[in-house]
């Protein structure tokens, strides 16, 4: 019997302001690492809703996407457990509001930071995945696709009837 392979779908926000990029410093099983505001796409939400939710949860800021940056895949194997996971990341560019007053950050998020690409390039061991810097490099290269390329059928938002 074969098992059907399915990657974990994640959404990420790439936000640049004055030459610096918004990142989160998060506590992981592998220590304190840097990541773009990102997380798993949840059932019942579109990719655009998912990335806005993740940014709000991880930074306390409202995210307004303005373009699709790209699709990214990476594979990760935990040394301690042998867990083997492939991620399919949908990355978006956009802007954020100032942090909303009283908004707590997701569990595990220590703080938000704004860093230059050179600061990130100088410390690759602190990046949660190679996709963190790759997305920033693609943003700097001007990669952009229109948000209109995303269509989410209404069936995503409701429980389908049994047939």
C-alpha cells in the first residue's frame, strides 16, 4: 500500500521598509531563529487570508499584500527525530501597519526585528530555512506577480455536502 505524499503548505510575507526587512525571532526546537512572518495555511482560508492572519499573529501588525512573490519548496529532516518534511511556501510582498496596541505575539515568537539583507547574509545559521533569504533576494530582484492569479472557490469556506 502506497501513501500519498503531500507537502505542508505555508504562506509568508516579505515586507521591506527603508532597506530593511521585517522578520520574527522565534524559539524553535533548534533554538532561537529568524524567519519571515510565515506559517501554515489553515483549513477554510485562502492564501491571502492565511498570510494576513499569520502576519497579525506573529507581528501584531495588519498586512496588506500587494503582489505574489513566488512558490518555493524546501525539505527539512530533523536530526533528533528523523522527521522528514517538505514545505511548499507561497510568498507575498506587501506592507504592514504599526503594531496594534495590546496585541500579543504568537507563542514562540520572541520579537519582531527589521534587518538588512547584508545582516541576514552574514548569519545564515540563524535563519529558520534557506527560504528566508531566498524570498528576500527574489524581492530585491523585482520578482512580482499580480494577486489576481489567486482564485479561491467558495467551497473552501464551507463544509462540502456528501455525495
